[in-house]
C-alpha cells in the first residue's frame, strides 16, 4: 500500500516532467497483471483525468496472453508490448498489441 501511495504522490511530478511543462488533461494507464491461478484477465486500461483526479475503466485484453506483467508503450503510442511470464522455470514470451488511445482498446497482433 505504501508503494501505491508513493507512486500516486509522484504522479503529478512525472506528468509535468514528461509533458515538457504542459500537463495533459488525460493520461492512459495500462496495468499488467498475473493471470495464472487468479481471476485477472490480462492488461487493464484506465483513463486518468488530471484536473479532477478521477480514474475511469476503459477496457481489458481478455484471454490469449498469460501473465502480462511488464509493459512497454512504443514512443509513437500506437503499440504496447508485454512480457509474459510462463511457468516456474522462468520461461516467457513477448506479446505485441495495437493501442487505440481514442477508446483505450488493445488488440493482440497475431
């Protein structure tokens, strides 16, 4: 819980630093989760409204990807990559998604 509070405390500073002085009205938050043995369904997309502090759920990826725990967004914002942890032997894979920021939709690239 302390880590989450600390990250939320730093969020305005990170936004300001990354936006070169101009704070955007919204930010898309992509959250990777562990899916094996849980009720989680993959990557969740939320929209954070910087002026009000409100967070809105937009979408999730659903099946097809196991444990998308680490995420990276391409510099152009059109693609998202996830590291998928598979099994206890530390094997895994990488998945690529297209990202539509207008609606917050992720689509697995086959």
